[in-house]
């Protein structure tokens, strides 16, 4: 699956053609500019020199844009290291909240408010059901991560949620279901639909929605009411995967979903004339990876469709894992379960120290003679994102 073609190559080849026929949002334009200039002289560099053997090393800066496939590696490792402090040695579940495709055009026209509504509805669903003594009767914790794409980069907003398999009751006693899921999936689906549509209807009634592209017809009151009726009438799909086997498997799993972007470089196979060939899952054939070919401008259109609004927080923590709860509550849970506390290796460390810990590479010493390097910064045209 190795390929020499990167997302940067695709942008360099097709962005001029794309710009002639498509409109950029401000965030899409910034993302395109960052990817084009990532790890080039345009972004500036850090230059390291050895006084002993006079070797020189030039490290071009990364763009740090969260949508850039070339900038996610270290961020993932750092995030996972910090999250390990809050992972308990208990059962976890992976639940996926999806929405009917009829509402996709409206969501794309109102990304900030309707993406937020997915988090709100999922949080209310999990809080209501976990607090009900019929199901668990305890406060749990969960991490929610928004993905807006399918394997082919088609628009498909859905929420991945890592859910604790137990929690604290009102007496601060630990409760769980011996590794079994305590939420009936059909009940979760109905409650999620109730909360999401209630927020959607409220935004509509307060005239807080916009209508662009294929959603423009929804400006008509009767068209919007028909959409609501359809959304109430269909079953919404909630999918829950089998439980993880303890803390270590959760840690290994987290990075696969938290910092994933619409497509990675390893899935881009080649550029053929005016087309891009990439790998995507064929769900009709058991999820097997098969080649797909699209025009270069269409590839960019699909990729940029998943650029998130400015300041949008994609990874959110709730319940016992929320900022105001985890400091005290996680310590209590760890004591009740008899878990050892993981101490972050990277907290408070400088970049060079992190690289040494994570990758066993000392960037402060010369590769040739092992003597210390001195480093200085060379500014580029663009500020880091």
C-alpha cells in the first residue's frame, strides 16, 4: 500500500484548475495553503549546525493544520499519552451515532450549529440512559469524536464515541454490567433521534438556519416540515461494537479515531493524467479495499468538504471524563477498581525531549559525530496554522 504520491502532490497538480471553477470558504483556502506549503521553505525551517564536524541539518516546519495528513503523527502520540492518565482498567464500548442522509445537505449548510447538535444529542442520550436505574443507574464517562466522511470521502457526518462500561452511582459506588452493554441499541436510537430533532426544530423555529445548494428548497416552510416528518418516521441507526478488553486495548484504539482525517497519504495510489486513484472500502464486499478513480478537481472538492469550521472542537469529553469531573472522579474510580495510575511521559516536555522519548531520536546531537548541535530558526512567508 506504499505510495510516493501525497496529498500535497495532488494539491500542487490540481489546485489551479480547482480554483478556476470552485469557491473556497476561508477555512478551505487556509487549509489548501497550509498543505501546499507544509514542510517546504515557505513555512520556514529550523537549522541545526555542528561546531565539531560542521554538519548542517535543515528541518522544514510542518503546517500544523489539523486536516493535513503529513502533520498528525506526533500529535496523535502526544494526545494518547495524556489520555492514558484517565483510562481505567475496565470495559469500554465503541458506539457510532449516525444520521439519515436526508438531513446531510442541511447539516453542510449549517456546520457549526448542526455538528454541535450531534454532540448535544449523543451526550443527552448517554447521560439519560446511564442515569436510569433500569439500565445502569450511574454516571459514566465518554469521549466523542466527529467524522464527516465515508471511506470514499463522501459526506457522511457521524459521531464515534468511546464509552466507559461502568460508572459511579449517587453513593459514589462503582457500577457496571460485568462487561455487557447496558444500553439497548433501539432505545438509544429513539432517544438520540428525539434529542437531535428537538434541537433542529428549535433552530428552525428561531430562524438560526441557513440554506445553500441542495438545501435551498428547505427555505419553504412546507418543504422543511416534510423533511422533519420524514426524519421522525424513519429509524435512526446506532451501531455499537464489541467491548474492548481493558485499558491497554482502549489506548491502542484511541489514536485510530481521534485524529483521523478524510484520507491518509497511504491510500493515495497515483495520479493518472487528470485523475487521482485512491483506495476505499467496498462495504458490499466485506470492507475490502478497492481502487477508485476520480478527477483531480473532484478529489479536491471531496477533501475540502471535510474542513471543519474555525475553532470547532472535534474531540469532546463528557461525564466522568469532562474537565470539571475527571480530576477527582477518575481518581476515585481508579481506587475503587484498584487500577494503577499512568503517569504521562510527555507532559511538560520540550519538543526535542518528546521526540527522544517517542522515537528514540536525539535531534540535539549530530548524526555524524555525536556532538551537540546548536539550532536557529529561519522564518518563512507563512505563519503556522
